[in-house]
C-alpha cells in the first residue's frame, strides 16, 4: 500500500510538472517595472513615430497626385523629395511589427526589395491588379515607387514623358501612395483607439506579453532586415557572389546609406528608450539590463551593446552613399559593416535574451 501511495504521488507530481511546464509565468518575476517601459515605448517612441510617418505619407500622396496630373520635371523633383522623406521616416517605425502592423503585414506591403519591374509594368499595362493580395507585395511600396520616379527611364525628361504619354503610370503611382497612406493610418488609428492600453496593460513575462513579443519583433527586424536585408544580402554574405542590385532604393542609387543609417540610429534609440522627438529618454532595455546587472549579473550588457552599436556606426560611416557603388568598387567595407552588426546579434539575441529571460520565438532562416 505504501508503495502504491509513493507511485501515485510520483505520477501526480509528473502530471503536475508536465502541466506546469507548459505554462509561461503570467507576471513579472524580477520586479522590473515593465509597465513603465511599455508606456515609454508607446507614448514617446511608437505613436509619435507613426504620427510623423503618416503625416509624411499624406504629403507623398498629395505630391503623387500633383505629378500624375501635371507631369513636369519640377513636380517630379517635389515628388522625389516627399518620397525620400517618407521612406526615411519609415525606417524609424519598421521595427514595430506588433498589433495592427503585424495583423496587416505592414512591412511586407511597404518595403519588399528588390521590386519586381515585370509585375509593375504588367499591372500598369493591364490595369488588372489587387494590391491587397500577398502576391502583389513585390510590386508596391517604396521600392516600386522608386522604380516609377527614378528608374523608369534614363533621365528626368524621359520619365515625365512616360507619365504624360500614358496616364496609366500616374494612376498606378497614385494607387501605390494611397495604399501606403491607408495602411499607415490604419496602424496609427489602432494605437490611438485602444491598442495602446492593451499593449501597456499586458506587462507580464509570458511569451505573449507585450515586452516579450516586441523584443522578439525588434530582434527579428535587426537580424533579418537591418543586418541581412540592408547589408548582408546585397554584400553577398548569403550567396556565392555579391548582389549589388539588391540594395535598398536601388534606382535612387545614392539613398541606401541614409536609409540604413536612420534605421541603425532608430534601433539604438529604441534600445536606450530615447524619445522620438529627441527631447529626452525613458525606461527601456538599457535600464532593464542595468537593473539585472545591479542585482547580480556579471556582465554589463548595456555598455557592451551600445559600444557595438557605435562600432557598427563607425564602420558604416566609411561607406559610399550608394551601397550599389560600394559593393561594386570595394565590397570589403560592406562586409566589415556586416561583421560589426553580426557581433551585436550575439549580444542582443543570446546574452540579452538570457538576461531578461525572454525566449526567441522565431527561426533564423539565414543559417548563421
């Protein structure tokens, strides 16, 4: 009978352990104020970022309508300026693929490059397209607009001639800018009409908590889109040869560096909790790591990570404004920048995640 009781207890314990092991803790276990950190992210970084971004898209949408109506070189220059302003501001919010942005796949419909010229031209020619379909992602967003306003012909006069001779180009351009504007407005409205409160209140430490989800989104963005997309893939890190035509803003040619630099700055600013408008700084991952460090962690990860950001910035400053030309003429500098970015992957994805007890929820498809 005693043996039966012992076995029963053992079995019950195993069942309890099995059930318990499937449950992530629902409350913060290290006493760091995650709610305050989430509030800083929402109120001082994410919402102001989307507010500024959507305003720039409204300007872009207006400029595209003006150019489509009156396709002059002067209006083309105004359109290009509005496009680059909006594209630059996109770099500051692209990492926040959470909530409505995740639900509508905002990034995939905004910045898939290289764009597919054949699909774009087919869409224009037939007028038969649906920009809401996943298959259309390669023919819309900033890269598709880049083709239309910078790569459609060899000089500005020929580009304006194309629009003047065929109104379908103007119609497609307006459809692209309107689509960007609509998607961004949808995300901002969601933050402003309830999602902010949901986001901040979900301040536990489970896998589905706001901190864990956004930190994973941030890491995925850093690794996949900042490190690999902007530098590694065009530099040939994942292929046998460099792919210089895979750079961001390929047709503008001299914009790839500013887009990368803005994205790198935004990634570090988020890590440090810097306000979007530059007026101050609030609680963020740097403070969280300092909190862990002051409570017994041997590594000063905050300093190590920020130092590595600075190394990446220093190396990238040596690059040509055109990543295409940089790859063609001296790809070693691109590879050096990639190495610096990769070093921070280890500090962020391995060391920081372990220190904050956050599990990685995505698979790195790069094989590195």
